C-alpha cells in the first residue's frame, strides 16, 4: 500500500516510516501540518493516511483527515495520544478505519494497516 504519514514529531514519523517499510508498504511522504498533508495527499494519491491529531503550526490532524476523506476518498488511521479529544462529529467526518492511542505496539499498527489492505483487495476483487 501507498501510505502518507501525517505527524509533526520527526522521530515518531521516521519510526512509523521504518515500520511501514519493514511491512512492505511504500511511504509517499511525511507531512507535519494540515496544509502539507492535504497537498501531499492530492499530489501522491495514497491508499491510506496515518494521521496524528496535533500537528505543527497548531493545525488539526482531524481537519486534514476529514478533508482527505471527503474530497479525495483517502481513508485514515488516527494515531494519537489525544484520542479523547475527538468528538462524535470529528469521528463521523473522518470515518477512521482505526484509531490507535500512542504509544501503540507495532503489532497493532500492522493489524490496522493489514485490515485496510484486505478491505481494498476485497473491493478490487468485487469490481472485477
């Protein structure tokens, strides 16, 4: 899968990138703020975005994920230590495929990404 990482903490972003690459996925970019996330999503058309809620420049990962979902059809996995801040309205707008509270294990990340990959495969097989 082609995955966009939306995370402003450099070391966390690089760790996520290595984990995803070790699982055989392609990381199409790392965005630290809302505007860059949306710009990269439009340019790279990833299959999935991993999105933190608090981004650089005091921007919102929830807003970025909602725009990616509504405008570009890109699903998100929310990866944040602030899941409790999400409202029902946020969750409805984002429609996340998973929400992982930080810190999370590589096993949980792998399981969430695999679930998305399997769903994409099933959808592709159903349209053929």
